[in-house]
């Protein structure tokens, strides 16, 4: 018997019931379009939970990497702006 996973256990991702329902419906539709088979609601919810558990850490880390690169670019730009403000001294 599988353990029921609480929403707060999904790597900090907290979905509202409406969001969870939309994701589950979207996954069911995708699965049916791709395979021609219909998933039940419980199977679809289990798949959504599985993907969140397994993909969330990767997506989170990728987001951090992108943020780090963006911030590094911004800081380099600020550094150049400061350099232009210095006045020549004798």
C-alpha cells in the first residue's frame, strides 16, 4: 500500500485544489492524446505527484542557476556604471 503524500511534502510546492485539478486534467488529456488510452483520476493524480516529486528539484535548481546568471550580469553592469562615475584625479 502506498503512502499518501501531503501537499506540503512536494518540495515546497503547494498546489491549490484548483491547480491540482487543472494539472490532473491536463495530464489526463495529454495522456489520452498521446496514447489513445484513458487514465482514471487516481492514476492521473499519482502521475502528477510523481512528476512533481521528481522534476521539482531539477526545475528549482535550474531556476536558481538562471537567477544567478541574471544577477551576475546585473552586478557587472552596475560595476561598469560605477567605473564611469569616477572622476580623473591629479
